[in-house]
C-alpha cells in the first residue's frame, strides 16, 4: 500500500501498432514477419497480440528507480509468488524467487555460477536450440540424453550422470520446445529424486508452464522437494511480452545462493526493478491474469487449427504431436524422409519450418520439424498447412 502511495513517475510505453508488423523480413528486428512466406519456424508471440493497452498509463514507485535487493524487489516477488501459487496450485514463497531479465538471462547466470568452462552438462535430445548455443558459448560440453513420449528417459539420464558427472542437467519439462511433450508427475518425481541423489542441479526451463489450454500440467520441478537442487526458470516473454525482458528463478534451500552471490547482482543490485514494478502492478490489478486467460484461448484455437491442418494435409505417413499447451507442434515423417532437405522447397512454396536436426546436439531428427502456432493467426496457419501439404506431396 505504501508503495502505491509513492507512485509518482508516469510511464507511457510506445509500442508499434499491429499493422506495422508485416514488413520486409529482418532478423535483427524480431517483430517483423517475412512477406514472402508463412514462417512457422518463428517461436514468438504474435506481435498483434501484444497487450499494448495494458501499458499505456502506468506509474512506478520512486524506489524502483534505485538499486534494489539482489533477489529483486520484494513487492514484486510477493505478487509474483501469489500469482504463481494460484496458477501452479502449490505454495510458492517470495523468498524462493530471484528476478531475472528472462529465461535466457537465467540460463546465462546459471552457466556462469554453477559450471566452469570444460564442464559437461546434460540436455534433452532434442532441446531448445538457442539453449544449446548458450551452453556452448560458456565453454560447456553438451551431452544429449534421449527422450521418450514422457520426456527425459530416466535410465539413460542416470547412466549419463554416472558417466559424465555433469555440472547440471537442463530440461524443458512442460510443453517442451520443440516436441510439445510434458513430463507427467511420476517422471518429475523420478528426475527430482535423481538430482537429489547425485547432488546434481536440475535446471527446469519452464517458460511454457502457465500456457495450458485445459488441465494444468504438474507443478514446476522446484515445487517437488525443498531439499533437492532444482531451479525452475520462468519468464513473462511467452505469457505477456518478450520485450519486457522479465523472468524469475524459483528454488529453495541454498540453491539460489551461488546466483545471489554473483558480482553482477552485488554490483548492480536486483535485476529489472522498473519492469518488475510495472508487471507487479498488472498482477496486482488482475489485468495480467485476464490477458493470459484470453491469450490461452487464442493459442488453443490456433493449436487446433494447425494440428487439424497438418493432420489433413500431411496424412498418415506423419506422426503429429498434439500438445496440451505452449507454442509448438512436432511432426515426424514415419518413412525417414529428410524433412531438413525439403526446407528450401518449402520456402519456394511460401512456407517454412525448423528442421528437427537444429534441436539436436547429435544431428538427430532429420525426419522431424517444429512448427509454431503462436506467431500467425488461424487463416495464415490454414494456408501454411495447404502449402506444406504440396511440398511433401511432391516428394
Ligand atoms: C525453452 C525456451 N527457453 C527460453 C526461451 C527464451 O525466453 P526469454 O525470452 O525469457 O529469454 C524460449 C523462447 O523461445 C524457449 O522456448
């Protein structure tokens, strides 16, 4: 309450209008859509759905303009904890949260503080391709562990832990990027127990956790055992706006300590105090939760359109995963066709996707592709499916 009374700095964020987005493609500006094709490879929120109006007349407390607590502003962490507790149906404590400037920033800090160059880390095969790049940028050796239809295979994981003594394990447990798979409760228990048994930090990149379309997924991995070395990473990028560059790490016990001791936070104080004040007020008023609800409805419809379109156009020679949330559908050609080799042909037809090989540390998944249902509307997704149907019918 006191914080609200001291609000005296007005912010008017200027965001580009939706119609300005369809312009020539330029990778350095991630909000522009290509005009020569429907690019299902892009894994971002649709710029037209970014909630500009929520940001039009917000004010922030003066204290947000000062250096803040290492873990992030307590007002914000309390609001975040309250919303998370409701959304994941578990008690999340503000003291278990560390504010970051997004999931990528969290992974960067984790690489710096929990590993040193030359260490091995375990990832899923396949996994989020930019995480692979990030890990390698830190001089880490990446070992890929196979998945099944319930996520990381526990036997293979245990063997890899014994063989490589990794600095940490990186997993995307919910609506996995790229496969859309969600680890069920029992698999999660198993992974958390293994992390504890081997004292090996388990990093759960959970940026899609809150994007469930019907039933909520099992809780974040950090909710399972307060004594296990588990760090759950969340972000507002996919559920509000990526330009905010705002996220969090949830962990209990001493697990956050190496990060809190980082010179980065000692010098600069907590990350993103201004942005977290803005988002904190959207949580407090409920405007964020309302937006998230409507976003999930739209994404659910788009998931249905893309899944149905692919099923119709590609036919029975494809296995097409139907995720219960998130952004991505993973489709695999059953006869071993090199989908990767057909990307150029697809672009020629005015459509593109990301080839499965991009997500594999071992160059696996040559017959798979990841397509995103978040970036385009239903009409464009239908068109994209028809074009994909032509590409694969020709081959
Ligand atoms: C699994 C995963 N982690 C992290 C990110 C990036 O998140 P942020 O914008 O919070 O850095 C993405 C975005 O595609 C993602 O799919």
